[in-house]
């Protein structure tokens, strides 16, 4: 029997990667891995995360670019820098910030 853990981070929370130099805003959470096997196998085995943990979709950015990232919970830390984020899609999904957390817009979703 598989046990599904509760997500540690919430939608709208700013996080940073534990190893790589990027940070972002959580905009969706999968309770367990929900990407392709090809994607998972492309990660070097010595750092490949377990599939039985929450995975987060981020509006991510580093010094050079903005992109969408899919990151395991074990590789994230809260970002408490308070620094602004520049990812262009943040304003499409979030109405603004309430302290450290972005406030979701009212979107029509199914």
C-alpha cells in the first residue's frame, strides 16, 4: 500500500532549489511523481529523486532565464529572501503577494 504524504509547500509559496541556483513560485502540486519515465530517467541516478513524494510545478528563474520547473519536494527549500521575482506568468496566475506567499487570482478552471 502506498502512503501519500501531505505537501510541505503550498501554491503561491516562493521556494528555491536545494542544489541548483534557481528559485520560483509553486503553481501546482502533484501528490506523487506525474511526469514521463523518460524525464525521470534523464536525471543522473545518483541524484534521482524518489517518485513517492510530492512534486511541484514552479514558475522558476535563474540569473539567465525564466522557465517552468518540475521539482521533487526533497530538492526544495523555502526562499525567505523576499527578493522580487520576474517570471512573466506569475502575474497571470497570482494577484499579488501577502507577505511571503502569492495570492491566487480567481481563475475559471475545470
